[in-house]
């Protein structure tokens, strides 16, 4: 995924508004975000997108 594709997908996700978590627990928000971006879940210590960008998520007020 290149930068323009990432920007487009982020806009699409933002336009969806609230999205319910696809998994309960502390990993749910990250899993949901990666799923919306079309990224397969992995636990590798390498960046998620193109070997250069690592995604991080956090719940509001946590």
C-alpha cells in the first residue's frame, strides 16, 4: 500500500463514523482498524504498511 492508498482508506474509515469493535478486549480497536484498512493481523515486530509505517491505536479516555 502506498501513501495515496493509505490516505484514501483513512478518509473512507473517517467517513464511516462510529464503527463497533470487531473483537472485545484490549486488542479490539487495533484489530478493527487493521481490518478496515485491509491489513492481515500479525504479531511481527515490523511495520504494518510497506515496511515503513507501524499503526498504533488507543481508546479515547483510556
